[in-house]
């Protein structure tokens, strides 16, 4: 696929207040959602409406907004957690700000950005609903004087994007794939079920690319046998997939990041599979919400003896699932670090006119400076260190811990 991620050589410590944490935590996740305080809590439909409160120093009509944040939806715990974190950090930093939600609509996303531009936004932090469709929205914001940061999800096809802050998305898939390989050990013929995120999300391709990178040799040598994708089976001997090849696979296995779609797809896959295609199964699930939905389906199939399933985001519900043995692992992208990195970048832009970065991403139109963070694999064995010792969550909020 058309992408290049190149590490930049950094001299000394970066100026981010966060730095020192570049290798400590990662990928999208969160703390239990709390009230976002004075951040804008506007849930949008076709156009901006509802509560549009801004940061502590904003005018009552929302004008004079320094930092605007647009997140994909309020229907997933992860984005509510990000809203909460942004509110806490921006309040403390003393910025005027608004947080708006696009509710799964690129049209609403653009309307949200237009609202922020009308309110004088200086730095726009945008997590796109659709990586390609967001290009025109970025162009609009940039043409109206805003510095645009792509947050967590990548935005493609525009040279007016200023920065990216996010995790190494390919490494998420690598971590997921490596976990499945470790659990399979030396056994052969293990049934493998593949699932992916939305085909409109560039990160979904990167997650799958990373997983395929490590899983493909184990598919080729017979460790795993793909059971739910004829397109992936046809490419089992192809170590590196191009964009079109990946698109054909993701078209079969996409969950659209939707719990119900994930459940229905898993049910259809198991209905079509024979008893011989089940037994001790291995499941590549792209994130925690889809993982729980898929796991619930596999758990009640009488022909499934056991399952190993991946996840991503370290959502509190999935931490409990891991404790209970219902989910095997999750990839932690620490939103405390991610949102802090985004605010630190905005601070640098507002004070110095530019921000420090440590990588470059080719989005198909230009090489975009990026501040990239690493990810951590959370299992029962690593949960204490990565989740509870780091105070990501409070152990008292979970049951079944020894």
C-alpha cells in the first residue's frame, strides 16, 4: 500500500512535556468515562446543534476558540474517554476549546469543522470518520487559517494537513499477530478467523498490514488455516499485500467498527463452517468492541472447544473480559499520553508556530510530520504492570482479580 513511515533521528529530548514517555504507553484506550466538565459536549446530527460549551476562557457563544477537537462518535467508550481527557488537560492548560462529535458522518464532521472555523479556531485536532473524505475538510480548515492535526486516525490525500499525532498503527497488528503465534506454538492446522476495522479508516489497513506481516509466514507453513475469507486464502502465499489485495480481503472481513456487524459476521462465519473448521480457534479481532462481540458468539458455539482472540484499546469492559477469560489480549494505546501529546503539540504551535515530531507519514499527497507513540500488549500476565501499577484503571473497579 502507498505508505511510508520513516523514523527521524531526534537529537536530545523532545520539547513535549510528555517526552520521556515515548516508549511507555500506547494505543487508543482509556479510563472510565467521566463528565467532560466544560468541554463542548455537542452531539451532532446533520449540522452542529445541542450543547456547545467551550473551555474556561471561551466566550459564551463559543467564539475565540483556540483549540477545536472533532471526534468520530459518542457511541463508543473510547471516544468518550478521549473527550474527558482533553477536557481535563485543556482546562489545566487554560486554553479555550470545544469538543464536537461527528456521529459517524463525514458531512457532520465537516459541519463541525465549519462551526469551529466560524468560532475562530486556531488549532484543529481532527480524528476522521473517513480517512479520505476528511481531506476536503482539512483543506477547508487550512484555507481558513487553522493548523490541522490528524489525531489517532490518519487522514489521506491532502497536502494541507500539518501534523499527525498517533500510535504506530502497523505495530498494533504486529502485536496482535505475534500474540496469536505465541499461543499457537508448534501446533499445525489451527483454524484462523480474520476480522478487520472499517474500510473507510486508513488505520484499519495498517492494523491488518501489521498482522499479515507476521501471520502470513505461519499461514504459509500450515500453522494457521484461514476459515472465513476466500480472498485471504487465495493470497496466503503473498508475504506483502498491495492496497488492492488488502482491500479485497478487508471487504470480506470488515466489521465497520460496529458491534452488531461484528456479531452478525461471526455468526454467519460459524454457521458456514463445519465442525472440523472449529475446535481450538484463533481469532484476529481489530479492537475491543468487536472482540467482545465476536468472542460472545464463539463462546456459545458447541463445536468451538476454545478460542484465542485479540483486541485493541484496553477498554475497561475488555480488561474485565480478560480477567474472566473471555478475551485473550488487548493492545494498550494510552489516551492519557496520546491526548497529552496532542495538546502539547497544540501548545507548541500556538506559542512557537511549529511542533516537534519524530516520524514522517506519506499520506499519498505529501510527507506529513508525525509524533508517533508505541503500543503495549496487555494480557493477564502484564495487566498488573501496564494497567493497575500505572494507574490506568483502579483494580478495585474490577472483579475476579487474585
